[in-house]
C-alpha cells in the first residue's frame, strides 16, 4: 500500500534532479546538500522503514504479489 510522504525543504527542489538524488540515496551514494538531498534522504528512510522488500529498481514483488523461487519478476 502506498502512502504520501511530506518533506519540508527550505527551497524548491529541481524536479529533474529528484530521481537521480533518490537513486543515489537508495544506493548509499553521496549527493550534494540541498533540497533534492533532503527529499532523497526522506524517501530512502521511508523505504528502509517500510515492510516493502523489493529491489530499489521496482522489479521486486510488490505488496500482494508473491514470487516463487526460480521465477523471473
């Protein structure tokens, strides 16, 4: 189940930098300080704290889906 994530930042993030910043945060890679990094850190924390066990690429089983051993996603 998806839920909204609200993040307060001091400046408006650049939309085109949000995805790469989030990808970096999920991979544990550094990203320059700024609003994109704040949003990315919040997303990464929400993913870590969730019960979702899929791969960051989105190719894992989602909520309500079961994967059998030896099958492709």
